[in-house]
C-alpha cells in the first residue's frame, strides 16, 4: 500500500483528452501570452466570485507582490500577517521594503487571531494580510472591522482556499484584493506556475494590468516600473478545464474530511467547521501531542504525511534582523503538534479507512 499526499496523475487521467486537445489548439494558434484563454479565464474566475475584475499573473507569490505594489505599500510601512503559513506572503512584504509583523493565530482554525491583530497596530501599519490556511476561511468579520476602524487595506492570501466561503461569501472578495496560486498541488492547480488577483476596485485593476506587464499600456510606453508576471495561455486553458470541476473537487475533499473526522475525531484533534464557514481542505491537518509517533507509523505503513509547518515564520533565519523578537505561543505549539494527512478528490474511502486504522493503531500501542 502506498498513499501519497496528492495524486495529480489520476486527476489528469479524467481530463486527459480535453487538456491535450486544448493544448494542441494553442500550439497551432501560436499565441502563448495574454491571449483569449487568459482573458476568458479571468472573466470566469471573476464571475465565479461574483466580483468585477481578475488579473492572471505568473504565481501566487507574484499575486501577493503585485497587490502590495498596487496598494502603494513600501519602505517604512508595516503589514500584519500570520507566522503560521507558507513564507510567500511574508516574503512579498519584504520585497516591497515593508516590514512583516507577525501576530499569533487561533489554535482551532490555525488562522490569524483578530484580537492579536489589534494589539500590534501602530501608526506605521498599512495593511492586514490574512491567509486562509489549509482552505479554512480566516475570521473575516473581525479582520474587516479592525481594517475599517483603523483605515487599513486587507490583502487576502487565498492560495490554499479557492472556493472556500465565509458566511456564504467566497474568500478573496472581502479585502481590497484576493490572491490565488495555481501551483499544481493547490485545490485549483495548473501544470506549472500560475496565480491571480481578484478585486472590485477599477483603479487597482488598472494598476495590476500594467504592473504584470512592465508598467506598460502597450506600444513600448512604460508608465512605471512593473514586472514580467503573466499567466500563459496553456496554463489558463488547463485551469479553465479544471475550474468547471472545482466545486465537485472541493466537495470530494469535504467528504474525505468528514470521513476522517468520523473515524479519528475522538482520538486526535481534527479541523472543525464552524457555523457559516465552508472549508475546502487543501490540507487535512490534525493535532496530536506526539505527532511524530503517528508520522513514523504512517511512514512504515506506506502512507505519506507532512508537517505544515515545522517552523513559525518569526523563527525563520530569512527574517533574522527584519522583525521584532516575538513570543507567539500558539504558533510554537502548533509547529510541534500538527500533521497533515493525505487528502485529494480522488482519495478512496478504503484508503481513508486504512490511514485511520494506522493512526488508531499507533495511538493504542502507545497507550
Ligand atoms: C502556495 C502558496 C503561496 C504561493 O503560491 P505560488 O504560486 O507557489 O507562488 C502563497 N501563500 C500560500 C499560503 C501558499 O500556500
């Protein structure tokens, strides 16, 4: 028995013909950058979110970087974000010359805690950057209240949460912008790198369109210094094929999560969906005091599992000297207790049962 964290090949088998036909058409067309598939995909993602604009970019990291640039955040500014996440958002804050300010997270949702945000606001704070970690929506009511009270922008990192909902509303539509990644293993992933920014704001939209293309409206005129950060036609076409299926992919993930909860919810701490939230389970991340024991047992049984994330960002060497020395006890605890289990739409019920049995066995042996 071998169970991986994700299985991109079996998903590909389901959509193979459609993908290959489309790629062939694009190769024949000779149009590879900013063509009709990118425009259509942008229109479809905007429609999916019920928002006005979407801008395809080269990656999720670039979506965050270009958003910070578009909002004019830079030298001397502070951006409040989570220490319990992938590094990209905090990195993007440093790219524009601003300072990431890490505040602690909620032990149940793993997401940034609005109460902690409030304590760290200073006159330099310009923006709050929550991450909807593992597909679980961050506490957007609390975050948006603070943002409006202090006049701050909000950038949502939705890289792990395409399709997730907070009180019936899609994540990415609360802040000034929502940023997505289409890295292959994300809930909506392409076959390379890709990203997107969504917004309701026509001025931000215009800026983002220029920023992704060297600050140029065309004709070799350059209004400001931008980047080369474009989504390409082949990736956009693949994403259009998968976008049609995203709700069913996410629902499958939710069914897998329900089954995990039924099988091991009594013996380890499982993610719980609070009322009004729709989690899309980019990861199914459990907590257990001796998670290394579970991890080792799974490994011996042919089951992959990963610690997302073993080190809080505030403890990463990369930020040494850039951030204040902080005491973030919840993040410290989570880095020691979390373990992400295999979850993907194609994961079979019998595989989930097998994984659950391995976990039960490792715990009963230890007791
Ligand atoms: C994957 C990811 C990113 C970065 O996306 P890329 O497309 O890999 O650049 C940003 N934030 C989070 C939370 C992610 O998981």
